[in-house]
C-alpha cells in the first residue's frame, strides 16, 4: 500500500500516463480513498475477491464457504457506489473455488 494519499494518487496518475485505462486489483480490496481516486480519474477497476482459504478445493470446508460469502457481500456493499469498479471477479485461478455457478449467481 502507498505510504500516503499523495503517493497513491501519483501511482494512479502514472498508470494513466502510461496509457492504461484499467487496473486489476488482484487479491486485495483497497481503502475507500483509492476507489475515490479511480472514480475521479476515470480509471476502470477489475476487482478480484481475495481468497479466504489456501485450500484449492473448499467443498469440504463449509465454514470457510460461509466466511467467504459474508466477506464478498461486505466488500460489494462497501464499494458498490464506485462506478470505476466495472468487474467483480469471484474466484481467481480456482483458489478456494466452490459451488462456482451458485456463488457467481449470488454475486
């Protein structure tokens, strides 16, 4: 994470200067100010959900599945008003993947 808001904005401005129009936020949800600045600067965000388990298959871990669902619902609720987030990615590379169709439908 950037040490200051100024550093965070510098990173985002540099991203745009380099010609990018989208940032993939991989396995991390940033602070609200980061999304404020992506909104303001017109930088699109591809938001991955962090994995909540280091298990490749969570079919046998119902408690972890419940935690994951609670967490992604909270992440969406906290960030839904940011128009810069144009993609929510539920699972990344099958880490913690479970009941894919049902989870994707809920998200």
